[in-house]
C-alpha cells in the first residue's frame, strides 16, 4: 500500500493512489514531482527539494536506500504500473 512519509517521520497510508492525479501528488510533496525508481519501490519526491533545502527524510531514505528530502510518497512497482 502506498504511503506518504513526512520528513518529520509520520507515515500515512494512501488508499486511492490509482485515482490520484498530478495535482494531488504535487500537493502531497509540496511542489513539482520527480519519480525515483528503486529495486522494490517507486518514490515520488519534490524535484526542488535539495534546492529548497528541505529536511532529510530518514525513513524514506532507508526504504529507498538513497538520501531523500522533504515529504515523500512511496509506492510499490505494482501500484506504479497501474498508474502508467
């Protein structure tokens, strides 16, 4: 199940990821989006997160095995494929 992982550490489940549009994703991450592809998951991040000096998101970074900043949407490859 897709999750929104806030930079502060809180995690919320996203029930309707398949029906969400670009505007929904942008609202959740706080700006323009960029997908990052991992082995098991796809992360949707704020593409200007580093430029805007958003805080490190430790939980999302651990899941994706890469440093990520700001609020991050994590979904499975299956969820991603259903969207595209």
